[in-house]
């Protein structure tokens, strides 16, 4: 018997009155979160949903998320978290592809009409039988989109005997963003998710009084789910929920709630720093641990953050398929800015070529083996066979490894630009661009070119008040980068397209 819901149950048993969730003025104790999760489990069982079934959850960072997430796990079913920005057609695809029997869907807001989209997606999905609305008004028992969560829970007992799931049973199916083809569901077991939570919990320093986690990374994404929610609940922290990242509000929440732990993607760190420098604001004094992942942080941002906040950003690396953390700049070992550290406890990494042969002293594709590697892509044996061999998972990320065993991500294999036969790694050029005082943020992509195959193009957000022209920046690049790789084209933008998790969407720039 091993069930991921133990991270909540154990804390509710040992710290029932401790604050588990903070949302606005709400303070919800561990005992209450566990009780509502038990009611959710009872509700699912009463509707014929149980071990081996799949249940989808479309919800931003609201208290509903942990209620439903752990309730599904207690019932022995697998959670299928959905990106809240999906359109009806995409919601239907995910419900069908995962064989979901039920969908819990947030009612939405005028800016995010999730209830409407979820209902339409549910109607279009053939096998999905139950639709529960998570109302925008607290405790509302009616919704125009269908059965209200609170009405459905009415009369459900607050105790539940958690299903005896096996370590290898599926706990979560995480859909990977599908930059190539249709999104695929990475099937992660209770053991995958729980081991990743335990190892991460061990790595991060604990606060003597109590940990306060800021959850602004989407909980539907593996990084927020494991590193913030599951680790936070495992160590009995107060998890402060923030549905949408806004740098001024995030800094205010950090100050008000005494946040000790922050996890974010590089664009969030960039935005926090930009806000502080623009307003001459103070950095919150309570922050003890700052963790970054999702994509590589520019070295300039790492230096600026440590100067401004007085704590280093610890960079790690992982994917939905690896639960997610695979490597990390671990406390107790020297951190190396610009690297993603060394493999976490119980995990091995190596660099391979296209034939899976190990490569030394040169860039290669990262392959990972350990307790964190998924069972496979749900219902896709061919796609699984392409990436999994003898327990090793190949990631599609190109990296180097130094003499001390630290890995540095150069780029996604598919982001690499081949210009006139030379390999150009966009990330390297972005790093150089960010050293120019007029450049605030940069994204480099390959665009089609008649004679070179691809040409290098940079999209740039200028720092406020900068007057540099595109031609001047190209000339500067020519002086600071090799002839085959400097961007021949620069385009200034006020903003760059980003995913819900704050990654720059390069495919929209190409």
C-alpha cells in the first residue's frame, strides 16, 4: 500500500490545526483540507468511480485544487490535471485521450471562461460521465454549468478509508505541452510522485518556526504540483495560493505572509527584479529559499537576484516525464550558476547520441534513469518505446557535463538552429544579449532562409527608456558573437508570447 495522499493525511494527523492553505483572507487548517478531500473521495465512490479510473481537474491555484487532487487519490483513481487555458476542443481531446470518467471544473471568471469551455469540452467527450462545477462564489450550491461541487458534497461523510493502491499504480497523468504533435499523457505512479516529493523535501532547508510556500506556479503543472504543493504539505507548511502571477502582488504577498520559499520560472524572477528596480521597492526579508526550473535562467538574472534578495536562486531541471525533478544545485554542495546541478538522490543521468551511445566531453542529449521516470505515455506504446529504453528516458534536451558532474542545458534539441551547416544554440546567444544594458529580455529563434537553411533572429524587449535601434543591436552582436551565429535580424517587442507556466513560446515567434 502506497498512496500519494499520505502527504496530506500524515500532516492532518500530526498537525490538524496548522494552517495548510492561505488564499486571500482564508486560512484553512490541515484537518479541514483532509476532511473535504475525504468527502470528494466518498462522492467519487458513490458515483461509481474508484481504483484504476481517471478523473480530470481543471482549476487554477485555488483551495479547490488540493481538495479535489487528494480526494481523487484517496479514492484510488488517477488525477488528470488540465491546463486552465485549454479551449473546448482541447479539453475534449484530453478527456478522451485519458479515458477520464469525471471532470471537476472551475466555474471561471469573465477573463477566464473556464466553466463554459469545460462544459463544452465535457459534452464533446464521449466516455466522460460526471461534470462537477467548482463555483467561483464560495460555497455556492448552484451553477449554470451543472452540478455544484458543494451541492454534490452535501451529506458526504468527512472520513474515508484510503484505497490500498500499489506503488506502481498510476497516481497522476500529466500532459506534456505538445510542442511536437498532439499532447501525450505521462503516466506517473504513486511511487514516482512520492519519491520525488521526499527527495525534494530533504534537499531544501526547513524553517525553524514554520515554512511558508508561495504557490504561484500553476498546480496543474508538475513543477508547482510536486515542489510546491506536495513538498509543502509533506513538511506541514502554509501554502499561499496565487492564481495569476503579477510581480507587484507577488512581492506584496511575500511580505504580508512572511514567505520563506519561492519557486518560479526564469521569466517570473525577471519580472520581480524589473518591478523592484522600477519602483525602488524593497525585497521581502523572510525569503530563505528560491528555486528555479522550467527553462534555464539567464546568468544576469541569477546575479541580480542574489544581489537584490540576498539569497541565491537554486536551479534545477526536470520534465513532466520525471515527476519532475531530475537534477538540482543542491544545498551543501557549491552551486554553479548557469548549471542545473547534479542528479538528485537515486537518479542517474548521462549524455547520449541519436543511437543511445554515451558521449563524453561534448554536448549530448540527457538521458535519465531512476525512481522518478514515468511508466510511459498513456495508451501510446510506440511513443513510449521511442523515449524509454532499459529504464532510461531520453529527454530531448541537449547539455554538457563538466568535470565535477554538473550539467548545463544548452538547448532543446528542437530549438537548435542549423545555419549554413553550423549548430547554433539560441540560449547561448540570449545570455550574451542580456549583458547589453538596453536589453531586458530576449528570445532567439531560427527562421527559414534560402541559402543558409535557417537564419538567426532575435526578439527583444528593451529596458525602459532605452533608445537603441535594431541596426545598432545587430552591429553590437556582430562584435560580440562568432560570425556564423550572431542574429542578422532583431525585432523589438513590448511583450513575448508565453505559456501559462511562463515559458517563452518560441514556436509562435518562428
